[in-house]
C-alpha cells in the first residue's frame, strides 16, 4: 500500500469521524433553549469563580508567605474567567444580588431569575467541593475542622462583628452594582461587551484589595452560601452557627447593597443618559425630515 493511499484512507476516516461529531453536536445544541443555556452558563461560571477564588484562599491559608495582593488579583481573574463562560451562554451575572437588582432595574427578565440563582448557588457549591478535593490532604492534616480553622477557606468571616460586616457588604455591593451598571450602560461610554468584562474584573480586584477587613469582601450571596453548604456537607458542623450566626450577613448585605446601587445608578445616571440619547435620536429624525 502506497503512502498516498494510506493518507487518503486516513483523511477519509477523519472526515467520517468529524461528520459523526457534528451529527451528535447538532442533536445536543441548545440554540432553541435560551433559558437552559443561561442556567448552564451561570453554573459553569460560578464553578470557575469559586475554583480559582477559594483556591487562592486555600493556598494563602496553608502557605508560609502571606501576600494579600495575590488573593485580590486571583479573585479578579476568577471573575474574568467565569464571565468568559457564563457571558457567552446567557446573562453572565454569577451573583444572585446583581441578578435581583438587574431584574428590578429591568435589565434582566424576572421569569428566569429563580433558576439562575439556584444555578449560581449550585455552581459555587461545586466549585468549593473541587477546591476541597485538591486540598483534601492539607485540610485533613491540619485537623482544624471548624469554620474558625480550615473552614475559613470556603467562606467569608467578620472581624468586627455582624453589624460592621453588614454595613461593609451593603456599601461594597452597592458600589459594585452601580459601577457594573455604568460599565454595561450602552448610553454611557458604550463599552464593548468583550472589553466590559475586563473592567468588571479590575473592579473586583479593587474592591477585594481595598475592603477585605470587615467581611472578607463577599459581595455575592452565592459566593458565600454555596461554599458554606459545601462545608456543612463535608463535616463542618458550625458552618452556619460560627461567628454568632454570621451566615446571613453575606446574603442580606449584598442583596440590599445591590438593590441600592442599581436604583442609585438609574436615579442619578441611567435615566438621564437614556433621555439624552432619545433627544439626540429625535433631533436626527427632525434633521432628516427637513432635508
């Protein structure tokens, strides 16, 4: 058999293999099911978010060198990488607080909100389990099987009490939501979506680097609640009772903050920018009619 015939048969087999893959892909495509795509995107995005985010926290916990800047940078990259997956499949929110706030502001339809939030929590839960699987030996050897010990890898914790943590989360998430609204507002600077996710990642780096003290810069109910559920399922009995039942703070604080941030942005920026855009559009129509 000549080399030419072997190459011809190889190309023929490869073509058949690729045709088979395409046929299966055609059957599996979800082009007609946008809600399922969005749910998958939110799940995968939050898995990536916690995999890298809690992963760097675990490294920081067990490492002898304590570089806080590496934690904030990695959380920013975690958001960026998560958005690369979730944003192309659906809404790219990865945060129940922002999901609710954007629904209130009319930027996200209400119908998919409950499912999106469930997928976000499930993704964070799964991401935490992946981090545990990788750092299992370190965690088991450490023997500090409490939320004050190795449990702090997975969740946030207060340093000045629940009230200070709540204030921190309300203000921080309000800032996050307002600035995300500004970045995504096409009537503002009209930032391209592919570039906007980099700005959002830089925003997260800034928030995590500047305000980690009082509440660990959760800024996201799923980021804390999902891994907290994972910690409970792994045997951390004080997952919800630790720090004077602090668990509710990273849930309530970000939700309140996101609602405040979204409303303030619309009140002071959004509605005015849209009004200016509408006036410009009307002026162009009048000018065209005059011509």
